[in-house]
């Protein structure tokens, strides 16, 4: 799996407004190789808020195909940063290991 994070710094009190913008997707959810989108808000920062946008892909090629696609271009064509965005940092990761707790079996009524 391939994970891309976009860490976005915004003015204090604006993290919720940024999160709302991501709730309306513009085609990424239908793109081949896309697995999931997660947003995390950092707690306890004094001077600004921070939102981490994680996209998970089957592989790097799937991400690159989306990044260079018309779907990406259309979603980002009016990509003016709102005045509350202070900056961002994009990072790329190849998933090296993952562990997911298995669900315990549900008892059946007999």
C-alpha cells in the first residue's frame, strides 16, 4: 500500500472548516486503486491548527495515475487556498507493516 499525507496548517479555530471541505469528494473515491481518505486534527497546538489528510492507495502507481488524471485536475482547478490556510507539507510513504486487530466471533443464538 502507498500512503500520501498532506499536513495543512490553518489559523487557530479553522480546522473544522477545512475538514468540511473534504467531506464533499470530487471523484477520488471512484478512482482505481483508491482505498481510503482519513483526516486527523492535531490536538493541543497553541499557535495554529493542523489537519493531516491521509489518502491510502493500492500502490504508488495508482496514486500517480490519480495525481496526473483529469479527475485530479478538475478537483483542484479552482485550488485557491482559503485565507485561513497558512501552509502545507506533502509526504509519501510505502507501507512497510500493518496490524489490524481481528474481530472476535459473535456468539450465535442456538
